[in-house]
C-alpha cells in the first residue's frame, strides 16, 4: 500500500481517553430496586466526590434506556456505547457504575462562582 492508498482509508478508532475520569463501582448489599433508587445512590456519590454536579448521561440496563436518548444509534458497530461517548466528550470527570453496568451515570462538576 502506498501513501495515496493509506489516505483513502478511515483511521482505526481509538478507545476514548478516560484518564481524567474517576470510576466508582458500587455493589450495594441489597439489589437496587429500580432506576430512581440507583440515581439517588449515584447522585449522593457524585455530591460527596465532586460537590455541585451535572448529570450528563446515563444508562438503565433494566429498561435498555439511555440518556441522551438515541445516543447509541450512531454507535451500533462501536465498542463504545453512545451514552459513554457523550459523557466523556462533554467533560465528565466521574462515572458511577452500579451493579456491574446495570445502572451507569456520568457526571460533570459545576462551579457557579
């Protein structure tokens, strides 16, 4: 393959840079009842770790539902789900994973000063 041929190919996608992302994996003693309960746990974790926060993206495996909605549609053949890509590329610094991916939340610290 010459240089001209190599310019005609798409680059191989690389894994997202998560070097600025703190990952917290939680396994509560009792199974979390639903998304709302998981969100309360994750929000408390975010507040204790980063103070004021913004929830950027999340995933609920029980309902196979994500936010932002349809973020994964353009990632069908990707190893990175849309909600993960969205959180990372919109400045998330904290990922809270509850029950091994059952509920996943990405947070951005906010400073209102």
